[in-house]
C-alpha cells in the first residue's frame, strides 16, 4: 500500500482486529456527516501522527498503536475533536463533531 | 534559495492562474483527487505511474522525464507551481524530483490542496489541453539525492534526520497510521538518527512554519548545521517535505533526500538498526 486508501466504513481485506487497533468513525455537523474534512490523528502529547480526508459519508479510519489519541477534524463547517483511549487490538468507533 | 523563491501563497496562485508561463501541477497521494476537482488549469502528474519506473524500484530516467514533461506541455522556462493533498507530501516530493532533473523555476503552493479547500477557493474538473513541448532535462543532480551506502557511512558522522512519526521511529509501527501495517522490513531507525517528524515543520492548515520557527525547531532537536544532512522517511516523500524546509526555505547547504528510505534500509541484510525513542 502506498497511496491514500479510500476511507469507507468497511475495513480493508486482511485487517486483523485481533492484532491491529483500528480507529473509525464519522465527522458530523449537527448530526449530519461531513465529507471532505481533514481528519488528523494526534498522539497523547498533541503531536501530529496521520491525516486522512473523510469520505462522502463522513467516515475516517486510522491504524494506531495502543495509547491515548485525539482525532481532530478541520472542515469548511468548522473544526472539532474527540479523544479515544486505545487499550489494545480491536475496533474503536468515535464520532467527531465539528462546528 | 529562500522562501520567496521556493514557496507561493494561495493568494498569489489565485492571481496567477492564467499568467503566461506559469503551469500548475497537482501531485497527490490520492491520485484520484485531481479528477474530482483541481485548481483551474492545473495538469496532473501521477507520482506512482509517471514518476516511478514501472519495473525497477527507481525513478524514470532522463529521457522518460523529458517525454513526460513534453507530453504534459511543460517547457523548460515555465514556472512550475506544484501542489497536492496530505500537506503537500507528494508535491514536495515532485518539487525535489523536478530539481533533481534540473528544472530551474519550480515552486510549491504553501498549504497545498488543504488550505485551498479550507479557504473555499475554486476547484474545476475540466482537464486542460496544453500543446506538447520539447522538454530537455539535465542529468540527475546527485548533490540532493542519497543512496544506501552513503547513508550507512553517515551513521555517527552526518546529520541523519528521520522524519517519520515517533511510533514508526521506535519500531512500533511500520507505516503511517492511516495505512495498513503489513510490511516485510524490520521496524526501527538508522542508529544516530534524530527523530524530527515532518509535521513539526507544518502548521495545521498545511502551510510551512516561519523561518524563525523552523530554525528553532531543528536547533532544539540537535541538528548540527556545520555537518551535511540526510533526511529519510518510509518511501522518500515526507523527507522531501523536510528537505524542502531545510534546503529551500532555510538555505542549508548540503542536504540530501534518501528516497530509498526505510522500505530499503529496513530490508537490508547486515546493517545496524536501532529501536526505541533514540533518547536513552
């Protein structure tokens, strides 16, 4: 994998949730999904780790190590963020409201 | 080189969309982004299918680059303004690549696609038609490109700057966190490398930090300006971003990009690899 993977609610084939920690969710504004938002994964010190663009349905996805993370979204509708605690492998679903 | 020569603002870009001799070129990590809408009049270069040799792991050769730019309608004396998504990763890579083949007048759009979109500036899906040219490239300028043996020799003597995220540097992750982690190579970093993630050189909107902020950043992290520097990441695109900050914005003299980067180094037999945060 080299290029940016398409962001969808479905996980790519081969994702092993018994080994990988996957952060997913939607960027929303008043409950409506926001596509085209710039979604940034920040570590526990607030340092940038990765960035994706949310899909038309507002979905984002990151593969992360266990730890405390912040998912921050920038969009034309405004910015917002949400914290996620990743204790181990599995799927972690978090909505990120912007406005 | 200075910021004024190497970087243009979104305002400047908007005022020069139709300027003669100025060509906007989108180079994106997501190679389909252009098709949905791009800066009006911009042409697209696909970093995967057009800048890479499709068999060997290397760049297209000089003749291949000449053919590509001729077909895109880019002339030797054109001002090429590069931009792209993901904080200009691949646009910075293309900038370094254009410099490698000797294109004189190339600039990066500060903030790239992200700032352009967040500003609500115009995007257009129409693909421009530009008449072909007879582009002539130079031999590769190897003063800005490092190969593996030079990197191994640089351990403990030159500045090695690993610009990946801390988790990739320590060996916890093998790829950035937005990509799947299946990889063949070992995790870790080149011994004696500093870990200065590329993102520290950029603001949240994708623009570069000021020269003063950049100088303070690399000074605090321990970069010795009296020694040559080699930057690397995973495949050489994020390190192009840092190469740009050091060589083009700050005017540091001897700075190379190691495009083989961790996917090559981490697969080599017999070279030293360090894990952990490098600070102990």
